[in-house]
C-alpha cells in the first residue's frame, strides 16, 4: 500500500477504453487502484491513490489514452483522509446533527465537493455515493452543527459550480433519525 495522500479519477463513457485507461495508469506509476469498474449509466470509473507525483503521472497516462471518451476527471493532491472512508462506506456516525447533501451529475465532481466541504468546516462525511443505482450521479451526505454544515455545503458547491454539474444541495437542520436508515 502506497502513501495515499493524493487521489485521481477518470470517468469515461466507454467501458472498453476504461479498462485500457486503468491498465495504462497502473503501468505508468506506483499507485493503488481503488476502483476500476462500470458505473451507471454505462460509464466506467478508474480511481487511484498514491503520493502526489505518482498520481499525477498515472493521470497523465490515463488522460492521454482516454482522450475523447473522458466525461470528467480529478486530481486532489492532499485529499482529506475521511474522504476515503466515506467513499468505501466504512464510516460509522453515532449521531446525526444537521444533515447536508450535495448531489451532482458527475462522480468526479462529488468527490471534489466532498473534499472541499470537509476541509472548509468542522463536519463529518457520512457517505460519498458514486453512481451506482442512481443514474450516474454522485452525492455526499455531511453532518455537524447547522452553521458548519451550511458552510461545508456552500464550499463544496462553490468548488464545482463552474463545471455545471450541480443537481441540488440541501441542509436539514434537525433531521429525523429515520431519514438515513435506508440509504441507497
């Protein structure tokens, strides 16, 4: 396992090219592959982690090969550690205070939004959901006090606003506990 201080991801509209891109990225640098799989609706996602230089080298190789099939991409040099746990679904939150949700049309954009949100305010990421069973969208759920969640949601959406992929955002000050029971 590498020093996973950086994360890189390429979202493609070709499954075949996605496999080739993942292979090229692994051959280009000493990185860990986090995801190399199909996502809804018929897209492919390659997500890697490692030190900054290795992720940048892998991304260069993947972007060059993927070219016209790339839907979105990201590199976050110093990704917040809680982003990894939120993506993998291993976060355990005992109590939900205010609840913030950011929803995007792009998987890459939701990871960027989640990282920006958790770095901007004293909040906890609950979950970063990537495209499966939701039509290729992504969403992040965040908890903390109301002011912090508002600040985090604003920071996350501001970070991706220029990409034009924001679907919606919401802050619920006092959600009922049942609201998160049956998450997708």
